[in-house]
C-alpha cells in the first residue's frame, strides 16, 4: 500500500510538472508569435512610430509575472509587449494598439511603447530610459500609505538604465521607505548598441546590496529558474513589505528596434545565444516526457489566436480626428 501511495504522489507531481511546462510553453510562444506578427506588420509599414521587440527574452516575462496576482501592480519597459500580455491585456487589443487602431487597448493613441491597462493594474511603460525608477518608488509608497496589504509592484527595467543617478537614488529611497517593490532587471547585455561590460564592472544585482536590498540573479532563458527565484522574492516582498531586486540574464536575438540591423554584434554571438532559446529549452523538457503531441496542440492554438488578432487589428478602424490629436 505504501508503494502505491508513493507512486500515486509521484504521478501527480509529474503531471503537475508537465502541465506547468506546457503553460510556460504556451505563454512564451504566445509572446514570440505576437512579436513576430508585429515585426511582419512593421516591415509592411503598418506600425507607426518605433517598436522594440524582445524575441528571445520571453522567459523573463512569463517566469516573473506568473507569480503576481491580478491586483498587484506592474510597470513595464519600452520593450514590454510580453510583460503587458502576461499581465492580462487582451491579445486582440494589444495587436490593434500596435497598428494605431481605435480598438486598441489605448484606443490607438500610444502604439508600441506606452501601453497602459488599468483593468489589470498595468501602470504603463516609459519611453525615457530610467524614468520608471522614481515612479516605482511613488507607487510603492502609495501602496504603503494606503495600506494595501498583500499587494506589491513589479517594476521592469533594462541593464542600460542602471548607470543613471535616478537608479541609485530610487534604490536608496526604496530602502529608507521600505516600499513593497520587486525590481526586475531584464539584462539582455546591450544598452542599444553598447555592451554592458563597456559601461560598468559591477553586476547589476550586486548594486542593490549597497542599499541593503535583497537581490538575486538568474538565467533569464531558463523559465523554470526564473519562476522559482521570482517566487521566493515575491513572497519576501509581500510578507516583509520591503524591496528586492532580481537580475535576469538573457538576450534579444533581434535588433534594438524593429529596423536595427545590429552591426555591433557578430553572427557567431547571436547563433550561440539562439542555442539557449527559452522556448526550445522547455520543448526539450517536454519531449523528454514524451509530450510531442501536446506541444503541437499548444502551438496550433496560439497560431490561430495570433492570426485572429492580426485579422482583428487589420479590420479595425483608425481613430477619428478629435481635439486630443491637435498639435
């Protein structure tokens, strides 16, 4: 009887692990296919303004935000499509926003870089690098003053913003005021076209130690590791009501923006990082568990969803001229 009970427990654990991996795959593949569709639209001249894609960085959005509750707050980066989709914004409305359509989540007024969705407590992205740091402190302080127990803010930023003064000033205030903010650094190694090692000799997560802020670092292309390390820090921030920082080391296999041909990187470097693709790594785990058919089912479902979103966006109307659009 004991043996059967043990086997039953192990079977449930394997089933849970498989389901979690399939969830990771579905969400990462959704982000990947969404951005590939946006890139396709951009090449056709249908995306107005600049758009920054995070192809290759999907695990940093999925593994982190899956640890949040709907009423938790989030501040995304200008490369935040994955973050915004993961927080719960409609795929159709996101796609329509990329094309500047009235049916977009912000009625076509903000495009790719400034998506905000108060219905899921997504407080929006900033086009100014590093501008989110003082805003995050303000949000964290508001959560504390309003006594919103249990709620936290997850604030995303890139490695290129961590050498600015407001980064250090904000970490100082985060420690002084004990704000419930989890800072997530998506370190894709390049600030536009400049490698991080050319701008600083200190690893990002170690900078938090100067201000008594708990911090950790993870392989940003391993969604399981990201999920587990985020879970620990989210629990700490939620219970102890103080800030923490997690650095995720990843890589965008596409340029800084949709039309950047990235001459500052070698083909060899890009190919080496493609071998660490977060989606492929999850697929390998699932294939080891003989889940190939389930992988196909997940991808088919997502492909249909993206095609539907693209059709919805294309068929939607552009905003009518009104006073808010005057120069």
